[in-house]
C-alpha cells in the first residue's frame, strides 16, 4: 500500500468507488443519522465556538498584531495546546486508528513520523522564528534577503499548501457529516465553510486559537476515556489486550511486528524526510510561534504540543488494538458482504458505540467534527495572512499600507479562501484526493523548510539561492507526485507510473538544498555580498532576541 494512501487512510472515507460510497453512506447514515446526542453536542460546540468568536471580535481585531498573532499575548501552554489542535486532524484520529486496526504495529509508523518533526522545530526553528518574525514565516527569510522575491515565493507556497490541505479537510468533513448526521454532502461542506469564515474574519487568530484549544482538550479527553474503557475490559493489562487482538486478527502475530507497509528502503527514507521536514515547513504551524511573547514561550509551546501529541498518538495505539479485539468480531458493525460498515475509517466511531453506546458515540462524533473545524480555521488564517501580509502589503504595495487596510484585505482573503475551499470540496467530492495531503508535506519539506533553515543558519545564502531552491523544491515535488503510482496510475489511470515512488522527498528535499547552495555560491553580486554581511546581525537577533537590524532590513 503506498505511503500517501496509507498515511491518509481516511481517503477511503473521502473517495472510495461510487458504489462502495453509496453503500457506506446508506448503511452508516441509517444507523447514526438520528443520533440526538451527536447532533446536540455538535450544536453545543458550534454555539460555544461562535460565542468565543464574538468575544474575540469585541476584544478587537483591527490591528495587524491582534488579528494575525492574537496580540502576541498567549502563554506557552495555551499556544502549545493550540498547536496540538492545529496538528491533530480528523484524518489523524480516524485514519491512524484505522491503520492500527488494519496492520497493527505498522500503523504506528506514520504516527511516529508525524511526531518526530517537532524536535526539529524545537531545536532548529522555534526560537529564530519568534525572534525574527512578526506574522508569517516569510518575515524570517526576508529579514536580510531581498523582500519582494522571497515573500512572493513564500506566499505562493503557503497558498498552494493551504488550498491542497483545505480540499482534503473539506471533503473529509463533508463525508463525515454526511455519514454521521444524514445531511446532504453540499450542505455539510457549506456548514464547515461558513463556520470557518466566521471564526477567521470576526475573531482572527484569538478566536481560532481558542477553538483549537477547546478541540484539543475534547479530543484528548475522548481518547483517554475510550482507552480506559478498552483497558478496563482486559483488566488494565496491555498484554491481554494484545493477546486478544492477535487471536482474532487475520494476520495473527504478524500485527505485533514491523514490515509490509513501507515496501523498500528508499520509500522508508523518503517517508521519514517528508514527515519530519514537512512538519517544520507547514505555514499554519509555524505561524503559531508569533502568538507568544518571547522565545522562551515559543519553546514551551513546542514542549507542550509534543507532550500532548505523544500522549494522543500513544493512545491511538490502544484504540487500534481495542478495535481489533472488540469491533472486528462483532456482527453489529459488519455489512452483509462482511465488510466494516462505513469502511475502516469509521472503526473509531464503531468502537465508541461499542464502549459507551449512543452517548460516547455522540461525543466522539462531535469531537471529530470539532477537529475538522479547528484545523480548517488554522489553515484559512495562514492562507489569508500570506495573501495580505506577504503578497499584498509587502510585495504589491511595498509596505505602503496601513494596518487597518492590511487587516481588511486579510479578512477579504479569508472569505475568498473559504469560498474556494467550499467550491473545491464540492468539485472533488468523487475524486481520490488523498495524494493532495501527501503533497502538502512534500511541498512543505521541499519548498519551505530549506529556505527557513538556511536563512537562519548559513551565512552564504543569497536571495537568488533561496528563491531558486524554493522554486525547484516546489516544482520537483509537484511533478514527481503527478508522475507517481498514486496519481499517474491509481488516479489518472495512465498506465505504469513514470516515477516509481509515491513520496518525492528523497529527491526534492536534497535537490532544493543543493540548488540553494549552488546558486548562492555562484552569486557574487554586490547585493549577495551585502546579504552575507548582514548575517551576523540576524544571527545575534535570532538567538538572543536583541534587535540589531541589518542595513536595509525590512523587518
């Protein structure tokens, strides 16, 4: 099974065949459409989140700092929970549980891969980001490099990542609500789009942050409760849980050992590079470091987020094996053809029903929906910030714009991004778009991470080198994914894939670094010499927070 479809197994929910999807919708909607607990909790969360949005709007979102960075007043603990909320999507909760349910130990490969990207952020970029940037990660690269080309490339990269990620989230949200609440798909997509539009335009980063914090707490609470109920059925013995799972799973004891999901060493290396470096290049995650007061709080944010995500992913292991032991042998959750109702991605919801009936099922269903709302809100504000702060204010207007005008442009961009996400979500309803999420990590690792890392750590980087490396990384990732088996063969049906691997990171990431290095070394222009000379001032500010602006800085 290729890494993209495996990492995003929730794509089975997004785009199975039309017949299978119809069967799944009919079967699952028939069972769960009238669950009053799920609908009630869903409405409670919507009302609570809108109340928070109105509160945030009253506190003011007129200044750019308030709108983009919640005034910079969040604590490290608050921001860490918000980062965790941004990072743990419904695809994670449903998809990783389904991976463990289907493959056992191998299912945790992806959970671990997503997790180990955070030490990379902690040790390499968190402190320089907070000390050098203001609202977007492009502020960091533009600190000493030429502003317009750097911000143009960074802004385009961000919008590409945000739109690809939003398509997957919107389609997943539409299918989830369609299955759980029995609403038409287009209505479900419209609800998600409208809510995220309200969160971002009215409440800005402050409202988005609190939606993410609440969602993170609810998600961890639900996961802990389910894990305790599972372990309680096996005398709180993990060994007994594993033994029960091994006895019932078709693969037997093989589910306790690695092997089988990653087909060769190159795929394994490429997967690791994409997950680790991609995490450190996601714009909606990086943007969160500007919401705290100083670098110390930025480091605390990463530690809190890492601790939260570690606990969460570890418990998904319990949920996956619990689903094997408790759900796979229960005829209640199997259709007449012997398949799990709703597909493997619904196994977490079936497990909730098994453990706690309609009450726990309703709570977990509402939490899954809250998870989607939090993630799409974070993505939307990241895209809107890139459009307004980087592309409009700094590139088009060359900084000659008031904060109020910039915020208005950002809100307008949020509306446009929301409408585009809704339209694309409806357009891609019947398509296999799982590769888009894989592409997000590939682009982030190839186009964003090299520029961020080199700009703060290598004196020799020039503007031409940074732009060239980013563009080469972006184009290489896009082209190789298009030529890969998951797109060329599985999606486009054009025959054997030209590029034999699903993940391009092992080529695109080194190529981006190499291009940046080579072009920078060859660049001996006067502007390149000035950029190199400005490195010392940037380095001091990046690691101490003391402001020593280089000549001509736009910071």
